[in-house]
C-alpha cells in the first residue's frame, strides 16, 4: 500500500479516474480536487470571485499585480498548506500529463524530498522533455503504472505503510521493527512464520502512531 500524491491539471479528466482506481487497489490517495475529503472547487475560482477578478481570469487577462494579490490571499495560502502537507506525508507522486507549471513544481519537490515519482502520460502526441529522466519512470500504459506503484518501497511497510519515523505500536511489543532485509515488512504486520508477532488485526495494535493530522485517511481505518 502506498501513499500517493496525484499531481495534475484541473483540465485533465484522467485525474479523478486514476484516484478512484488507485484507491480501489488499496492505496491511500490525496485528491487535490477534494482536499481532506471536502467538496471543493478550483481555488483560483474562489479567489477570483472574492477579489472581483473572475472575468479576467476566465479570459486569461490577469496582470502580474492582480495575480500577486491572488497568490498572497488567505484562500491560496490555505490551499498551499493542504498540498504541502499532503506531499510531505506521501511516499509516491504520480505526475499525470498533460498538466501545468504547478504540477511540475510539485513533482520536482517530491524528487528533492527523496520520494518516488512516476510520470503517467495520457497524451496522444508528446513533446520530449530531457529532465523527465530525474523521475523514477515514465509510463503510457495504465497497467504498467499500477504494477510499479504496487512495488514495495524500502523503508515503508508494504502492509500498513509505517516507517521508522511513523511506526506501529502495541502495549506489549512496543514499537514495530523490520523483519526483512528490504525493510518492507514490519514486525507487527508480519506473521509469526515471517518472523513477526502476527498482531496486525489485534485491537491493541495502533498502526502508524504519528498519523494524527496526516493529510491521508488514518491507516487504522483502512486496515479494518
């Protein structure tokens, strides 16, 4: 199970379909269209209505000074905080093409933070971009993307998604530890045959104890 930040454009109709399919496959996915599960709309639509700039925005006639007033507004900064928190909490980013500057900035941030970044291209014709080589892989077939996302990430439990900084806890066995050389299975999720305690479903087991305030749904709910 991965924690995935899907980065794309509001105009890209593949984004909501991809979010739904990834969640169906058991992953936790941040949806920028509905941050925190809220029913929402494009933040720039909200800001432009509040500042009386809707008509200019619709016609792409904004001046830099007007954009600055939008960028420094409370609405924009609140949404920025949502996105940054989600990127920090994710272990994987999927850049869905075509998309714009913000999405590419997010993917660059994720690379710099040491996260997995996959490019998924939905375009019929593409413009070559050399710096896409900085990302982990480039896909144009959905199934290839899903297989890559499902691959275990070293340092992240493949069952519950815990890490050394965000471990599982049990009052008797305390914090979890790794049971495999690849650091992809924790002692609390592993069965006794796998070298663990077999307490994944124990009601006293708290998975990912530092998940409070996380941008993703609490893992304990997912594991039930």
